C-alpha cells in the first residue's frame, strides 16, 4: 500500500489541477454547462483518491470519507 501513495498523491493533484485550471475547448452554448457538470464527478474521484491517503490518521471509515470529501470540496 505504501508504494501506491505517490501515485495516489500525483493522481489527486493532477485531478485537482484539471478541475481548477482546465477548460473545455469549446465556446458553444453547451460548453460551460458541460464544464459545470464535470465538477461533481471530478470531486467524487478526488475524494476517492484522498481516502487511502487519510486512512493512516486512524479515523473510522465514515470519518475518513467525510474528511476526504471536505478536503476535496
């Protein structure tokens, strides 16, 4: 599990950068709506990537998930 930690950190950081700074290459009227709709799944994936990183804190399963969701959001 320790070997996957750098990969999880890189994945979480990459997804966060994509959500914050990424833009869809279209200026059609559906572009902004699609960009807004992509935030929910992106933050859900970021939450799932953060859970294994926060697990060593010794919190319970629900507390770890809630903390990961708070950090992601």
